[in-house]
């Protein structure tokens, strides 16, 4: 049975938002067991079955759209039946109901956004490089371009590597600290800097017009909890990928 957590905030606004956990799938070690990352060494048949179980258990309208993630801020507007796009994009957008969007992660921060009134949703993938590229703010801007209103957008920031474990080098620390006004407050430690992806991306969303009450932080560190989460850093790259999915099934 597929194992995932739902976003309470998105659910209250009539939006389906979920973040998968490590268990509940069929993939073998070291991808055990609910892996959604192709091309990592796991058999495609395992990932296909994991997806099929997730679609059924989460009551999704088919497989979600996905893209090639490259830790930047490229966008892709999706429609129709969900596919594995070959296009590079760390932000997926949609203005159609029954069109799930998904991003993969294994330490990076997944961000799910929706303006239920306009029916516009987005899924964004924010590692430290994507955060420096202001992927969260770019997602909001692209949603606004399609007709969304910032004050109506709700956002759920899912599990990722927390500031407890996210030790970064000097270059990454400097770039994160300068990515938006106030981000430097969320780089801690002098000798060994640590970054807070939740706080910095929340700050970017606030600076792009979201209400604080419309932002939810799922503060579960992927590196700390090996039983529930894959972690690229903890497992030296030999691990599976989670899926974060957002879908608007019907308009209000």
C-alpha cells in the first residue's frame, strides 16, 4: 500500500497535495521500497508499479506530469494525460482540473502551490541552487501570469534536509544568504555553515505576496529519519526518490 502524507492546508482549500514516504512500495534495497526515480539503478517495472499504487491509493486522476529536474528555475506548462516530459523544468504548472503535477526529491525541498479560485496549480523543486535561483518566487510569478492572485495562493513546503543536517560550503552559504532580502538570517554557524531551505523559501513566498497563514511547513528532515525518508546526502547518492504531487480535481 502506497505510503504518503497529505497536506492539511491544501486539503482545507479543496486541493489534493501529498508527499510520499519511503515505505509501501516494491523496490528492493537500496531503493526500498517506494522509489519514484527512474535511471538510478532500480528497475522501471518497480517504479511503474509504485506509481500505479500511488495513483490508486491517493485517488489521483492518472499518472502525474513530471520533467527533467536540473536545479534551476525553468518552467513547463502541462495539460492532458500525465507524462514523463524530456524538457528541463523545476517548476511545473497547470490550469486544468484532473491534471496532477509532481516533482521528485531526496533532500531537496518540494513545494506545492495552488490558487483554488482560478484553478491554477504548480509543483516546484528547490534544492539550494534552485533556492538561489528563486524558484519559489518564479513559480508564484508564473502562476500570476496565468491568472492566479498571490493573496489566494496556498503553499505546502514538504519534507527536505533540515538545517540540523544541511551543512554547506562557503560558496553555497554566500549565495543562499544573498538570494533574497533577509535570507542571511537563515544561514547559521561560522566554521561549518548550515542552511534552512524551509525558512528561505518561505521568505521568498512572503516577498512575492503570499499570506503567512497560506504557507505550511512540513518540518521533517529527510536526513535524520532513514526509516521514513530517502536522503541523497546521508546515503551518498545511492537511494530512491520521493514524489510530491498536487492536483485540483474540480473547480469550486
